[in-house]
């Protein structure tokens, strides 16, 4: 049974790793992230959020009947 030639594996792995790293960096570079609130355009109106101006009422479970 012939032996597996592993002499080129080191070079293959060591050249693949930087290539994968560069591809990942280029993919991340093209992604657009949300802007922080300080960088947003102040002329745009923010949509009215229903939950923002109101307090929500927390309903506790009924208490045990008194004995």
C-alpha cells in the first residue's frame, strides 16, 4: 500500500491561512454597520416609538386568599 505524500501539506496550509484571512477582511470591509446615534443625521425625524413615552404596568399575580 503506498504511503501518503505529506511533504506539500505545510506549504499548502500556510498559504491558505493568509488567503482566508484576506478574504474575510475584504468581506468585513464591505459590510455596512449601523451608525452610532452621535453620527446620525439630526435632520431626519425618528419614528414615534409606542413604548418610549409610556410606562408599562407590571401586573403581579393574585395574592393567596387570606385564611
